[in-house]
């Protein structure tokens, strides 16, 4: 009889082998790119469903034809290979059809975060220097407001209507044929060509645009198709943002590579989640940890036991939530992974070990060259020994996770394609780590590895924290707060809240004589996406700084939002009352006990 642990190891081995088999052809054929794969799937599956939206539906054949029309539209606009087109749209089947078609013509598509507006949106557009912008009608106003400050010559097109004086794109696209592009029409892209820009906040500063090549797209889609064992009978539920690599490439791409259908929703809704899963007959779910936590904390749903979900795949699922989620909803298997859009390696928890983000089997260690190194907690810089090389962290000791560059560029690890900002790219690389001349990618994440080889996420290094599945740059939020009338100075940091994933935003503010809580709240609503708005506020007379005027946050982090730890005024952003309210001992106790949901 096979024990449970033996069975888990056998399943894990089969998972790894499927992924290796799925990606094997990718490295051998440089002409094998994702648009070409979709053409092949259209020939094979035809009228079978590919993308199922809330009001739209595209079969495999329709997806290929639709993407061909967008490719011809780009050629008609004389958009050259390597030029950049920005895409700002909510989740929908058309979203994938657009970037699939444009990349088919050799164009690079920048997937803009739909939560952004104002200066944050302008920055994201500027750093990729686009020639065109395609924007959904509902977001056209945000782009129109920026046009006077954008580089001259950018042409803007509206999808889903005519708005703000910008021309609609549909009439242009509908006139074009949907059959496969002929070789004479364009030079087909290769794996070495760039396909996308996907934005990441990194560890410090404003958003950065990470380069994603066609090769990387193929590796991601095929590797995860193997990991998840995607089949034509599957339906994958995706309510994660399609401007992210997980929701926009891993979830959708892996399903399509396997001949499955993707059920696309604009956003996550706990109240309608199980109705959707059951009615759409979904078998695979793509998650982030927050999504699972919301479901576990939601009241019982009459249909939560009727689903046919065989696998949940995602990242950020805490161990206690993992077990509660699996126990309550009866999901047979959870595949947790760790990855970064620009990262050189990934980790996969194929054994289903609750709380772990991955484990590298010995026979694949050469393809996933990962190490944990000691870092100085004050500076965040690596600790080097007397020989000048970095020191590896001991078992169960936290260290920064790094991945070797160039160890196996044909594999799922070993590549770093960088950002548009060359200086930012250089900062992510660490040289002479364990040997003279070697180069490693810095994740900025602290992890620990136990005696069995399982990796566990510990925290972020630097000034970025994660909240509601998004990375929040403290310097960006502090700058926005400081721009509000009545604010003299601000420091921003993340604080842990019992029962919540990641860290909630907290701001320490030096207030001037005309400071107003109501004005600050309105300013934050207008200037920042929901996930970046601080949940806690601390009013101080001054902020401690070093001799070089760098903010000292250690005491602020230690005190957190406990009113007993400081004489400062503390406030909590009460969303129901749409106001900052006094954070007293009673409210603090409700937060600590979990009685007040965030």
C-alpha cells in the first residue's frame, strides 16, 4: 500500500515531468511563439470555447481571427515592429485578443494597471514611450486628462465606444480580414523578440516596466499548462487582473495551451463566486492568497459544495488559510508557486505542503539555481565574509532569495530581461556572489528554507509592502500624501493586521495648521488606487531622521497602530463611514480580535 507521503511525492514527480515535457519544444524552435500556438489551437479546436467573459465569448477560431484583425490594424497604422502600444482595459476576452494580435505583428504591448490615474498613470505611459494607446471607453477620461502632458504624437484609440474626442478602434478593425497573416504581410516574431511590458513596483520607487519576451511567454504558458495538467475538458476561472503576469498570462495562457476554456471576470466577488464557479462548470481556479482568505471568512454559500474544482493554483496562500480553505470547500489539490514578472527563477509547491511556496527537487537543482543569503537588516544589503563573497543563510534562517543568471537560459530559470530603466535593472543584479564574475538576480524577498528543502516567504526587503495582492511603494504613497494641503511631511510603512494577508498601509504625518482629515481622505481617494490608500494614520509633531536626513521607521514599525504604544493621535480609515475615525483601545481590540473585517 502506498502511503499518503509516497503518493504525494509520486504526484509531485509527475507534475514536474509534465512541465518539463510541455516546455521541451519551446527551446528547440525559435519561431514557436504564442500567437502561432493559438493559430494551431484554432485549427484543432475551432468552435470550442476559448474565452468566456461576462458579456462576450470567443471560440478558439474567433480568438485567432480577432487577433489577426488587430495585427492588420497595426500594420495599417504603420506601427513598426518593436514599437510600443499601451493597453488600458478591464478584464474581458477582447483584452487578450488585442495584445495577442499586436504581438503577432512584432509590436510590444504595455499592459497598464487599470487602477492608475493622474501622475502614476502618466509615469507608466512615459517610461515605455508608446506610439499609440488603446483605452476602454470607461477609462478614456483618465487618458484624455493626461494628453497635454504626454509626449507629442501619441495616437489614442477608444475600445467600446467613442469618448473624449478620441476615435473608436472597432470600425477600423471590423473592416479587416481575419484569416491568418501571410508571410509577405510582416516578419513573424521570434522567441528572442520582446512581446510585452508588465509593470511591477519593484522594491523601491514608482512602477517599473518589466520586459517580457516571446520566449518567456512560451515558457510561462507551457510550463504552467504542464504543472496544472490542463486538458480540453477544463474550465479555468480567472478574476485576477489581466494586466498582471498571473491573471493575464499564466492563467489565460496555460489554459489555452491545454485546449481549455477561460472564464474571465472583471473582478473578484465573494458573494457571486460560487454561483459563477458552479454555473460555468469550472474545474481550475487561479488565486491569490487574499481571494482565498475572503472566501474562508465569508458566510456559508448554498452552492459552495456543488463545485467540480480539481485544482487551485496561485500564490500568497498562508498556511492557516490554506488548511481552512481546503477543509471547508473540499478542493482536492492546491498548487502554490512563487514568481516575479522580471525574476530569473520560480518556486513550486507540487507536494501540497501548507504554507510553503515551493521546493526544488534534486534532479532539477541545476535548472532552478536559487540561494538564500544573509542581509543586513538595517541597510538591506548582502553580508559578505572575509573572502568578499556573500554568506548563505543557514537552515530555517531568513535570507534574501536570489537566482543565478545564465545558468540555463533554455530553462524556466536563469533569465533576467530587465526593465526599461537600465539603472533599475542594474540594481536588481548582484555580482561576485559566491565566485568571481558570477551574477545573480535579487528578489528583494526574505525567505527561509527548512530541513526538507521547502521555502517559506518571510517578508519584503526595503520600502515596499504587499496588500490586497498588490505591491505598494511607500515612497510613492508618501509623496502623494505630502502633496495634500496641510501636510508638512509623511512617512509610510506596512503593518501586520491579524487575519489579513500582507501588510496594511499606515502613514505617520506631520500636520500643519490647516490640516484636515476630510481633505486628506478626499485627496487619497482621488490620487491613489484603493489598495495603496493607508488604512491607519498617525499624527506626529516631527519624524525622526538620520544624519543624512533619511527617515527612521523602526520605532514607527514597532508601535504599529496600538494606541497604548504612543501618545500620538491615531486614526482608522472607516470605509463604511468614508472617514478617518479615532483609533481608541476598543477599536484596536476589534481589529486585533478579527471582529472588524478589513
